[in-house]
DNA sequence: ACGATATAGTTGGACATCGAACTAAAGGAG
DNA sequence: CTCCTTTAGTTCGATGTCCAACTATATCGT
C-alpha cells in the first residue's frame, strides 16, 4: 500500500535526504501498483503477471533454465516459484523435466502453446502502453532508465 | 514477480517503443519489490508497510480522515483497508470514531502510541536508506522525480 | 571414502490483498 | 414524501506471496 496525492493538506517541509529517497520509493511503489493492476487486467488465458513474466523470459532469454535460477531472477522464493510453475504446467504453457546432470534439479521449457500465449499477452498489452508516450517522452525514459538500473542492480546485489 | 538481470543470455534486440516502456515498468517493479522487502524487514512493532504508511500519512497530513478517503489515497480496496485499520486499532496505534456528520462514515485518528511507533519506524528506516545516496545522487533523484510524478499522476487519473 | 555443509525443490501455515456480495445511510428526481 | 441510486464500511472466498521445515541430492574438507 502506498500513499498517493488524493489528499490536499500540505505536508510539512522535510528537507532531510532520507525524505527525498522516501519520496522516490513512494512514487515507484505507486507506479508499480497502478501499472501492474492495469497490465494484469488485460492479460489473456488467465495469466498472472508472474506467469507472463516466466513465458516472456523464456522467449527472450531461451528456455531450459532451472526453477531455482528463475526464482532468483524473478525475485521470488523457491516456494512461490514452485506454485507459479505448477500453474503454468497445468495450463500447458511449460514443460518441466528432470535435469539429466543434477538429480536435485529440473529444467523448464516452453511449449508451443506457451509461446503462443506469450504472443497473445504481448498483443493485449500493446494498447495498455499506447498512451504513455504522450505522458512521458521516450527520451525521458532513456534518461531515467540508467539511473533506475543502477539502483536496481545495487538493491539486487545488497539484499 | 519481475525478471532481473541474473541470467546472461543476450536478449534479442527489440526496438519498439513498447519495449522501452516495458523495461521502465520492469525496473520499477523490481526496485519496488526489493526496496519494500528491505523496508519491511526493519519495521518495528510488527508493522507492515501498509500500516506504517497509514501512521506516516497521519503525521504528515493530519488525521481525522475517513477510511474511504484513505483507502483511495493508498490505492487499496475498502476491504483491504478495513483489515489494515483493524490491525492498527488492535495495536493501539489508531482510534476510529463515528463521523458525527455522516452516519455511514468513520474518522481515523492517531494515538500517541501510534505517533511514537511512526517515529520508531522512521528511525529504523534511516540506516536502510543510508547507503543509497552513494549509489544514486540526490541530484539524480531530483531530476527523476518529476517525471515519475507525472507518470504516477496519469496512471492514477486514468485507471 | 565419509561426514558436514550447501543446494534444489516441495509443502504447509500465515498474511495482505482483491473482488463481489451485503448492510446501512445519504442524496436526488419525481 | 417516496423510490432509486450512490456511497461508506464490513465480510467472505480465492489467490499470490513469504517463511520455515523437510527430503533428496550434490559438494567439499579431511
């Protein structure tokens, strides 16, 4: 839950550096929540954002990764990812096979249906993003992304 | 769940504008998740981030708001906020009174314990943010915040 | 080669959140 | 005034997530 700007009483000024970063994370949190909700609403095949992310990753980065590696990549616990994977398997979008080289591991592969579902989702997502360039110019995004990436990378390494 | 940069296979280039915004929201999602986790870990009194946000808002914006107004400000459903409020009430951090002017409404006030808990939480949060200025300069945050605010405002209005 | 330690994956309990159904009170149209 | 619609708040079932405990397999030090 994040606060947004619905209320109108002026906040007391707080010039500390902490407050600045607090605001940054607050804006980021709200954007995440609003954008995620928007995105999930249009996803086809009853896909959750988590499930879509797995399919999208498989297409972009290739498949055959282990669940543990994917869970780390997606910042969720192994338990959470077990659940996500079971949902995707039940929908026929991924295939999970034992790792021939490591008895503890498995390997995750996309099915044709999974690739098709990912394409459907991307197509459905298009209109969701369509209006945004008129609000935030691509050049602004170019300027912002490196900073966010740096912040993300640091948080990722130091968690 | 968001993907991060743990995996090393190169992504196929995708020059469409959609991809750019996709990356933006992806970075934002990861940062939100990592920062939230970090923040929740240090919160005292068993506060959740949602609960802290209510206390913080009360201090910064004054108390006496209705649950409905607060739920809208925090982007959660009324049902969710009912639950959050009950937790805070059980901890003695807020007082909820009937609205004298509207039989349907209530009004939310902070208790002294609630204000103290908020201060505790802020103090605990300090170290969490302490290292970040060395990663992302405050000037960069100043540059980024207006853009994020604009994006947040638009998403908020057009949801 | 063995025992201690680390890693992969699953499971179960707890919890925050959502959406939908519901009650109660307020507001508006006739 | 009366009825219809809107708004405030609660409750309930489902879901996604986390954490901790657990099993099985792999790895490392001696």
